[in-house]
């Protein structure tokens, strides 16, 4: 085992170098995902277009936003 393998095994232990920053980043990602979901629900019908593709899947396109 190399020096770095041993070092990571001893110090990393799955918690990361900056656990507080990693926790804040995870919270921010969750909050942003929730905001995008909420924003998608509130879009007026004129700004989105739903089309069914020949293979049966559905594609949602969003209009121009200024």
C-alpha cells in the first residue's frame, strides 16, 4: 500500500476533508432542486410545450425567458 493510500485510509474515513462545507453544499443542492420543481409547477402554459415523440416518450420544452 502506498503512502497516499495509507493517508487517505487514516484521515478520510468517509467523512471528507471539510464536512461542514460538504453538508452545506448538499443542503444547497436540495434547496435548489426544490426551487426548480416549484418553479416548474408555476410556469404559465404559454411558456412550455409538451410534445410526444414517435417512440412514445414525452419531451417538455420551455419557452424564451427574458
